[in-house]
C-alpha cells in the first residue's frame, strides 16, 4: 500500500509503508489552478494521469492518506500581553515600566537580564536580518532607532512580511 503524506492542499509525498520515497503526486483537481489531472514526479521522470485510480493502477497498489504530525516552531503558546514568548522560556518578574509599554521579563529569578516579548528582526554583522522570538533589553537599547532592528511583531507572518519589504 502506498502512503500519501500531505505537502500542500493538493500535493503529496508518495512513499511505501516502510517510508521509501516513490515520488511526489500533484493533484491539480484539488488545487486552485486551472490545470486538471494528476502529475506524478519521480527522481527521473514525470508521469501524467487523468485520475488517482490511474496512478494507483500503475503503482499496483492503492493510495492511502496519512496524517503527519507537524510542529510549527513559529506557533507559540506563551505570551506577555499580545506578544509571544518562547515556549521554553520561564517568565519571572514581569514589569510594565518599559518605554514600549509591552512589558519586560526575566528568564530566571537570579538573572538580571531583561527581555522584550514578541518577534523581532535583527540585522547581523554580515548585513542580513534574522528573526528572533524575544529580544534582550540590552540589544534593543543598542540598536533602537536604527535600521538594525525592527519589531516587536505579534506573529511570525508579520516578521516575514516585513523582511520581504527590506
């Protein structure tokens, strides 16, 4: 039995039950394009079919859908107000006397270093931006009002949108 693992709403990785990759199936009937039919891509070729049943006939076995468990590193459950915090961070000594008005916190009782919640874009020494979830107050004070710092953002999508604009 061949197993379909979802990539998008209309594309799937096709593999055996022992997880050997057979190829990628694109079902245009499920997608938003005007194309129809099925394309099956292997490492060496592309095969086109009118229906899934035709592909199953060539494979010699039925296709079954398998739900895959995914973890999204951009999906967080902890937050300070509307701004996310790393799920692995512990939150201590929340204070709202910061100039941004979003609050700061410490990651341990013994630490003196404070952090802002939220997603941030920080420019590195090589000139490229990287996204961070939470930012130390030290880095904020050092790079505030420069093109080396953007944020805070409430969602990772906002970060990626801003990054594309830079």
